C-alpha cells in the first residue's frame, strides 16, 4: 500500500507562483492548490512509504526558496 499525505505550506511574500509551478513538476506531487487561511498552499503527495514522503518534504519541499514552514498530514484510510 502506498503512502499519501497533505502538505500544508507557509510561504514568504511574492513566491507563490514560483513555488506552485515548481511543486507541480516534482516527483510524488499529485496536486497543488493555493489556499486561503492560515496556510498559503497545500500539496497532495503520494509515495511508496511514509518515510519516503517525510524525506521528500525535508529534502525537497522545505528547501524550496520562499517556503517558510510545512506541516505534513498523513492520510489514514479507514475502509477495510
């Protein structure tokens, strides 16, 4: 079973379009949306394991210029 998560992202001012474009081309990223509220962007990511997703967030997303903070919310499938 693959791992899926939502990554909530806070951005510096003026970088939303560049981060949006870059995220949309990255491995594991299935969907990216700019959002309103306490976070600026949300990315749906999917990978082989939750460990792979964690490394991806730490090594790739958090290192993008303008990304200030992320919160990763792992998806838990409740169906049997």
